[in-house]
C-alpha cells in the first residue's frame, strides 16, 4: 500500500482506514464505498447539528453523533450538509456507535451512498485525538515533502 496519494501526497480515506488507530475501532464501511480513494484534507471531530456549515470539504469527520437530531428530516439535512460541504463534500464520515446511535441513521447512509462519501461505523470506542494526530502528521509531512 502507498503511504500517500500519488498526485497530491495527502492520504486517501482507504489509507486512513488502514491506520492502527482506526482499525482499533473495528471499522466497517456501510455506504459510499466507491469514495474510498477520496483525499483527506484534514481530520475534524464534529458534534452538534450545525457542524456541516463549518466545513470546507475534504475533511474526515470523526463523530459519536452527540448533539445530532433524531428527527429524520433534520438528520437528512445534516447528512446532505456533510455530503455537499465545499461543493465536493467531506472525505468521509466516521461514526462511533454506542454513545448516541446503535446503528447509523438511514438518512446518513442514503446521503453518503448517493454522493459516494464513505460512511464508516466504528464498533469499538477509540481515541479520536490519536486518529487526528496521525492523519495530520501524514498531511503535514506530505506538504513538507512537496
């Protein structure tokens, strides 16, 4: 496996999912698998219903779903915000199950599948800070190399 994407040097979703810090969460791609080669521009821990408005696109979203609405229409709006952020959508959404959701919301699954944004559920708790540190190290190393 390559360390980074050949064109830009930044890691792909596929490469991020191979990191030991992510694998510790027993990840499963449940939607948008065709987008696993999307570039990860940054990792962002996200909580709350308004987070999609703060995104530029290309982020790896790490979340437990804390603060997300349970109403299907509001969840659909949130999911559509993720997949449309910055015009290209986020690189991927990583949802840790257990704290807020026992399963990924159908609205999120549908929006991610439709737009080719990988939706990854984690079946075990992980330390998001370890994932963000590792992803940012790779991104910054690629920028320094360039």
